[in-house]
């Protein structure tokens, strides 16, 4: 099974990173790590990959030059918009069938499954 999502060549997790970066004001790697409860090195690795692919960019914070904020690049923003246009109608129809707590539980299970699949693909169970 291909772990990528169609022609976008993004994993589910990468799509979620783009989504969170887009929604988070003054987004930093450490803020992302805190939000999703993932280690700083793991988030840094994912952001590095997205940056290498031209989907995000890091810039020095205007308020504190030691801090680098993460934003979507023009390409990343266009891709994020495309994902919204494709997935929100599907998610809305799906979520309407279930109580909110069931949807939240399902999302947690999908995230765990994604971790296991990515671990198996890399050859190491998580």
C-alpha cells in the first residue's frame, strides 16, 4: 500500500503539519512539538523534510531574533488550500454520522495507525 496521498506526495502526518502550521500564529518547531505531543527532534526532522521540498520556510522572529517561525511557503499554501478543497467536504459528511467523541477517538486511532505504518516502512516498530 502506498503511504502517500494521491499525487500530492504527502503522508497523512505531513498534511497535518501543513494544516497546523497554517492555523498557528507565530508557529515554531517547539510550539508544534507541544501541540501534538511529539519530541522536538521528530518535529524538526519533519519540518526539515517539508522545507527541503519547498512547502514551508523558517524566518527569524521579529520580536526575538533567536526564535525561528515556521510558515507555509507559497507552494505550501497552495497545497494546503487544495487539501482543504478536497478533504473538508468529505470530513464534514463523515463527521455528521457520529458523535464528536467518536470522531475524536477515530482520529486518535488513525494517528496511531499512521505511526505504526511509518515505523514498519522504516523497518523499526514504534
